[in-house]
């Protein structure tokens, strides 16, 4: 990772909120009434690079994370059933706000 004045914990917090909203984390009920729970976990920052040529500092953050879907019939510990792994990038400003 490049040298950055951004706080890594603050970046992870911003990413967690963004990903929870994006994936609709929380308790779910399907059409049949069965309950489930979706969670975003293991958010890992892979790289942070300052974007050149901008008056205000902006950073491209590469990250990976897992989405778990747990239902009444499958549980997170059951051989990774319902687990999907993702990688993506976002742009953050110097206040760690996702743009």
C-alpha cells in the first residue's frame, strides 16, 4: 500500500457501511416465510493509491470481502455454504467518504 494519511480503521468502517447497504445486510424473510440472515464480513483492504492530478486528495482503494447468507437450513459454519467472495475498488476523499 502506498503511504497515505487516511486511517485504515476509518476506511474499513466506511467500506462496511457501504457494503452492508449495497448487499442489504440483515435479517431476511423469503416468500415462503423462511428466515435468513445476510452479512458482509472479512473486509480486507488490498491496496490504497492516491489518484493523481486532483486538487483535493482522492484515493483509490482496492478491497475484498465475503458475503454470507445463513438460513434456517444452512449455517455459516457448514462448509462455507452461502459464502461468496468479492473484490472491488472505490474512490475515497480525504475524509474517507466514498465518492
